[in-house]
């Protein structure tokens, strides 16, 4: 079962929050894989009218390089938009 943090039905969007450690390369790869699977699974179980996804990465307390943040964004770009909470 997937439960989005919230749904913005009027925008056809569901939002997920990821509070993952993105300071090590293996953690970043695992986070990308996990969120991709989570999004694809959620789409199968949500109404067709809610198809857009936004993932908010909460990276407060971490100091990830900009290249890492860009890697996360570009890796997930075909399934969602990504924002970072710093």
C-alpha cells in the first residue's frame, strides 16, 4: 500500500516526502531506485486523474553537493518533479 503525504486533487498531483541520507553515493542510488519504484507503484493504485507526482527531499542537516542534487533530479525527471527542503 502507498499513502502519499498529501494529494492535490485539483492539480492531479500526489506528493511524497523523502527524508533520505544523500551524503554517500550508494545511499543516493538506493534513494533514487526506491522513489522510482514507490512512484510507479502509487500510480497503479491512485485514480487516473491523479497522475503527476512531486517528491520533496528533506535534506536539512545534510550538506550534499549540488551535483548530487542534480543527479537525483535528473534521474527522477521522467516520473516526477523533485524539490529539496534545506
